[in-house]
């Protein structure tokens, strides 16, 4: 249980940071990166499920979370 939580936080921070760098946004706030990465993990998993992909290791989790975070960042910029 605690291992899953630590992995989720690490993947979330890394995915949020990478998505902010890819989308050319401010990436200095770790809390914002964590929230973006966690939302990205959910969005990435949903997109992967819809097209028939799933992550099997931490690298796959990071890739799917970064893709999801980029989609979430793009959608948020279009809404606001």
C-alpha cells in the first residue's frame, strides 16, 4: 500500500514536470506539478483504456501520465 502511494507521488511529480516542460508552462511549483501529474495519470489511463493500451511498468506509467497531463493542460487552456 505505501509502495503504491510513493510510486504514485513520484510518477505524478515527474509527469507533471515533464508535461509542463513539453507544453512550455511554468514548472517550478512542485505542488502544481503533483496535481497535474495525478490528473494526467487518470486522463492517460482513461485514454489508454479507450484505445486498448495499458501500462505494465513505471516507464509506461510515466509515459501515459505525461500524455494525459499534456491533454489536461491543453484542455484547461482551452476552457479558460
